[in-house]
């Protein structure tokens, strides 16, 4: 299991539009067989800072996700809303095990 944590800093005034586009992408992403979990968070201290937590079942699943139409639509829609390029960190999930997802 692979967890990808994506940090996005949105331009002021674009929080609602970014969240709307991101939630649409997250809902469709959760239907992908390679995705175990897809979460969206917003910082309490900085409302322009969002966190996406994506948990993948297989090494090829992140690439498969990036090839979907809903990801491409999200990427192109939110690009002008970002204050800076998004940043991501990858983690191997150690607990819980795959059987618990």
C-alpha cells in the first residue's frame, strides 16, 4: 500500500471553487479499483492550504489514476487556482495492513 500526501496552496478567494472541483475528483477516484482511500482536508490555520491523502493498493495504481478523465479535468480546472505548484510526499503504509482496508 502506498500513501501519497499532496499539499496544495490555493490563491485567496479560490477556496470554494477548488474544494468543489477536488471533491468531484475525490468521489470519482474512490470508485477506482486501485484506490483504497482518498481524503480531502483543509487547514484550520491557513484556509488556502489543502491536503489530499491518496492510498493506493498497487504500485501501478497512481499512474492509472493520472490517466483517468476525471483526474485530467481536475488537474486542468484547479491549475489556475494554485498559488504555487502542488507538492507531494510518498509513504509505504505499514499499519493497518492491506487486509484491513
